[in-house]
C-alpha cells in the first residue's frame, strides 16, 4: 500500500465527453413515449439554443402529461387483463349433433 508521502501528484480524472451542440434529427422526428425522452430533447435544446424558461416549463408540463397518460394506460391494462382471460375461458355450448336414424335399424349409431 502506498503512503501519502509516496504520492507525487494527484490522480488525474478524465474530462467529461464534449456534447455536440446540435439536436439529433431522430430525436425530433420520433414521437416521444416517455417523459425522459422529452427531458433529453429539452436538454439538447437548452444546450444548442439557450432555451427560455417558458419553453422549459412547457416541456416539463408535457412530460408530466405523458407520464400521467402512461400510468393510466398501465392501470387500464391491468384491469382489462383478467377480463380478457375470463372472456377466453368462457366456452359457448355447442348444439347437439342431429343423429340420423336409419329406418331399417332398431337403434341409431352415435
């Protein structure tokens, strides 16, 4: 183990990777499904154009609305799943087959 007197210099940490100052076109053209995607898009906008506070508030509210809608969709999915299983388990009773009786036989073959 090294003693503190043996260390000559402080360890060097690697610098943070430089983020490009442009917005990815894939991020703009795709429809966001999560609020995190909208947040990342807002961060890119802020770095590239110096976004205003009002625009940031709008993006934040849109992200919150997406989160609420996703939560509601998940809740409805969990409510519908047992009902779907019940529907699949219900079987419709099949009508009885009509047995043709031959006139020259005493009993019908089933």
